[in-house]
């Protein structure tokens, strides 16, 4: 039964790392006003989708 607790803790840490990474991408995107803005926005959208999938897996356990 303890293994499920460890898995949940690992998933929470993974989600926190992903959220921090997305935050850094957003900060870099704000600083950078070059032509790469559209590409960075797409990356943020994909990462947000992945975080929402990870977050939804918590609620199922």
C-alpha cells in the first residue's frame, strides 16, 4: 500500500517541476520579443496539456 503513496509523491514532484519549467519558458518568452515567440507559445501549450494529464492522474488514484 505504501508504494501508491510513493508514486503519488513522485507524480506531485514531477508536476511541480513541469510547472516551474513552464514558468521559466513564459518568463523567457516575455523577455524575448524576437520571431521565436510563436514557437515558444506552442511549446507552452503542449507542456500545459502534459501537466493537465499528469494532474488528472492524481485524482484517479
